[in-house]
């Protein structure tokens, strides 16, 4: 049996090198496409929203303000939503990403329905003076929205969504006296912790 010539060996080596280079190029293109389909949620948004949540928890824990916990948390939700949205819009503008299409639009479509449902259910329960289940509903629906929207951003966001779901279930099962603590742990603590984690991940990349 004839031994392969040097030219044949060189040709085979070049083929392997070209195949490896092509495979590497395909992987790079795929990674770039995957990254382009993600929305860069800034860690600063989570930190800001978490700070608002913790302040709301402290205010609602004050014996003089405890009876106004609902108004405190509704106000905190409005402030946190406005602050977080402004920071996300600022981040997208810096990156040159359009807000009306692409991952930003999909992120909004995933997050908005549960938030709208939460607002409508809250209004209905408030009119009936049935406020006891509202903390659990807020945490559950927000967790649903975040979990759905996490497919368009970083993986830690999915873990945060699942943690919100767990807190929401706990809020429905535990006595009402734990509601303020669970709200603070979710909208305050979880936002703050995952905001820091996401911020560190962004700096590393």
C-alpha cells in the first residue's frame, strides 16, 4: 500500500485547519446573533429599584405608617417603575439599540401583560377592601413577567423571577404580618442583589 506523499499530508492538514477555522467562525457568528437578540438590562436599574423597595419596607414597618402600607407600596411601585424604565432606556440609547423593535419590544411584551393584570386585580381588590392577598399577587405576577422576559436578557434574571414566584407563594400562605417583609425581600432585596450581580457580569464582559 502506497504511503501518502508530503503534498497529500499538507493538503489534509490544511483541510483540518480550514474546517476548524470555519467551525470557529460559525460559532462566533452564532454567539454574535444570540447577543444581538438580548436586551442589556443595566444592573443600576435593579439597584435603584431595590433601594426604593427597601425604603418602602422601612416606611411601612413604622407603627405610625403601618396602616398606610398599601399607599406606600403603590407609590414605591410607581417610583421604581419610572426609575428602572429610565435607566433601561438610557442604556439602550447609549448602545444605539431601538426601543420600538427587536429585543426591547419583545421584553416589554413579555413583562407588560402580568403587570397590567396585577394592576387590574389590585384595583378590583382595593374597591372591595380586600387587601390581604395583594402582596402575594404582586410578587407572583411580577415573578411571572420577569421569568418570561428573562429569555431576552441575562440568565440571572430568570433566577430572580423564580425567586419572586417563591416569595409570592409564601405571601399567600403565611399570615398577613409577614407581607411587608416579603414585599421588601422581593422588590427590595432581590432587585438589589441581582442588580449587583448583573452589574458585575456586565463589567466582566
